[in-house]
C-alpha cells in the first residue's frame, strides 16, 4: 500500500464513506472512533506507518482542536487535515493555529479530498527531505532521519544508538549499496561530535601511489607534484568522525600506518618533520569478509581488531522489505524536487512491483530506478511501466515492460483479473447485494474515486451512489 491514512471521526457512517473513498484512491486506512483514540494513534503514527490524518473537529470525548494541540505538543509531525460541517472563518483560523494543514468543509467530494491529500503529502514529503538534507549538510543527521520500519533495520539502529554515545571504533558490514555511509553519518550526528566534521573516504577509489598522502597529508616538495602542503583526511576530520568506506581495499603498507595512527592518535604526513596529533572518531565499513582476507594475508589481523571493536551489520534490502515504501517515497520526493517535476506518489501497482523486486543492488539500485522513473513518468503518478530495471519475482510481469492499459486509462495491473464473479466457492449463485457491492468497489477503484464518472459508468445517479456506499458499508474498497 502506498500511504496509510488515519480517519478520526465519531460518526460511523462518515468513517465508512471516507474509508471507501480513500481505499478506492489506493490509500491504506486506519480508523479511530473518537478524539482519545485519535491521540493514541497519532502518538504511534511513525510505528504504524501513518502518513496523514483526517480529523473531525466535533467529537464528544475530546474536541478536534484539543486533539490537534496535544498531537503537535507530543511531536506528531505528519500532516493533519480537519473536517467539519462548520465552515466559519473563526473555526478555520482556530484549526490552523492548532496545527492543521488544511480545513475541509463537509460534505467533501472525493475529488476535493484527493487534491487536499495529495498536496499535503507532497508538501510534507518535500519538507522532510529538505530538513533531512539540511541536517546531513550540517553533520547532524540522526537515526530519526532514517527509514526504519522493518525489524532488521530497527535492531541495527538500536545497537547503533548505544555505540553512538561513545567514541570506540565501529565497523559497519553489509553488501554494497545498503547505505553504510548514511548509517555512519547518523552515528556521528547522534553522538557528542555532532556538528563537527564528518569526512568520508572511499578507500577503494584511492590511487595506490597517493593513499598515504591523501589519508595522512604531505609537505610541500615531499614528492613530484607536491607543489603545496596538504592536510590529510585524518587532520580534516579532527574533532569529528573519519569514515573509511571499503577499508578492505587498503594496501598492506597503508594498513600499517593506519594501525599506528589509531593506536597513537597521531599521523605522519609524507615528508613531514614529525607526527601531528589528531582527535577523531573512526567508523569503517566493508562489503568484504575481512576474516577471510586475514586468512589470505590481505588484511592485517591486528588492524581488524582495532577497527572492529564494535561490529554492526546492515541487512540487504531484500531482508527489510517493510522499509521499501518509505525509501521509495523519500527518493521520489528528492528526485522530483531535483528535476522540478510535479510527481508526488506511486500507483498501487507500482508500489506492489517495488515490494516484489529482489534489489541485488540494494538501496542504491532503488534510488537509481526511481530517479529514472521520475524522468519517464507522464503524469503526477509513478506507474509500473516507469520502473525500468527491477528484478521481478518469478512468475510476475517484468517491471518496466509495457503495461496493458484499458479504456479507462488505468493499468490492468491496478485491477484484479476478471473471473466468474457470479458464483461462489460451492458453485451456487452469489447474493445480488454482494455482486452489487463488488461492482461499485471495482468501479471506484477503476475510476480513481471520481464519483461523477463512477456514477455515470454504473448508470446511476451520484446521490444513489453515495447512498449505496453507505448502505453496503463499503470499507477498504468493498473487498
């Protein structure tokens, strides 16, 4: 499911109606039957994966304004849209002052609701991404900035939180593309060195002849081409954190000098007269099996025990699939803003395709696929045909292959295949009410909640459609 939306309303008919509309638009739905229940849901919104809340202002147990105020005081940052039958300016001002993102007067049409939700989610996503990038630029990225829904990611973060408070060396292990540098940045931003320099070095990209010069610095004239004095990465990171990515790629002679620098807290610049004192916190990362490299004589055992005092393992993306929707939305907000594109969401089928993919390239592959999808998309929604390069699960349509589009302009992948829907499991005819409910729910999905179009295609009046949605209690799209 793309986004989960909380509906807080004490009127069961309103909850059913809103649930049916939102489900038809592709949203997941969570309901609360009053203000107190809404507060409980809002306090756990991050854990429950709730992206937005629809809040009725008139609830008997706790007024909507009080719910808004308490939610914001408790740190709930998700967008909250208020719904009320009182369209006075005073109520609107009160709601906005209490922290509402939009004010919607009942009865609300699905079209108006869809626009308000899309706008609020788009602004919220872009705002979070700007804040996250700003904290990263200031070397203050925290674990709250990471997408952590899956238990595997939460376990890794729980360990990292504990080590962030100390200065001991950390070794982050994991496949290429799992986000080790971002994780290291969050450790730095959650410790006492937050705000200090965070210097990242890709050891695998260092020219063999310049490894020592780049890490430890050099004096003017130390070698051919050394036309001026340069500080090394250790000195640049002094007072902060030095992140050595792919540490297993360092040549053995550089490993010797690295070991000495870690032990003494000093570096010897190439051509220098003496050692220079540095104060760093060391975080290393590798996608190699360092113990196997030790056995092969390609990595020093004494260095391994120095850099790996506190080992952490980041699981591959295929083992933390619950993180996929959040990561996909984060990369979409970033890419859309970068390209100046008004793209704010994924179709249900597109998100399902992402959730099924194997991602051998991990988070980096997901980011690249979404960057490309933003360029290829023809409208405000990413669809399966925009997602080129996904490794699809066996037996599914390859993602990025042309999708079959029906006359309504909707991917057939977004709808269920047609079967003999008039018979039930024992071969007998189904009840007419059940068939009617399914037809209305399927029509709402097919026409994206556009009530006028849905009613026209079904051959009934719009008021009749609203009445039938209520009578049939079409919750979760009627499925």
